[in-house]
C-alpha cells in the first residue's frame, strides 16, 4: 500500500507466498488454463498474484489499473475470468 514502509523479501519468501496464493486460487475454483484478473495498482500483491498464476498454469488477464470501470469490465468479460482481485482504489 502507498505510504507503507518498505519490506524486504527474500526470493524464498516470494516463492512461498506465490505458492500459497496459487493454492488459494485453486481453492476458489481457478484451475490450470483458467483466466484470472488482477485489477490493482502496481504493488507487491499484484506481482505475487501474477507469480501465483504462473505457478499454477493460470492465465493472468489484468486490466490496466487506470482503466475506468466499464473498460475494465469489458476486458474481464472478454477474458472470461473466473475470479477478479480488485484493489481498494478500483473498488470505489
């Protein structure tokens, strides 16, 4: 989050977090070759979710964080995403 203190992570920590998030996506019903949308500003969570997708063979189909709601919705719909992770700013 903006303004939050910087936290260093090792490659091992990032790897473990990505694997846990990937398992979480699977538990939500997102499987290999399914589409998953990440609508967030650039942040560590965005990167971790994208790595989680890669670790499970899930296709990441993120709309740009700066898109308006209608355009982002069109991208998500065209991709056929099963799940959407949305940021606080985008949810407003």
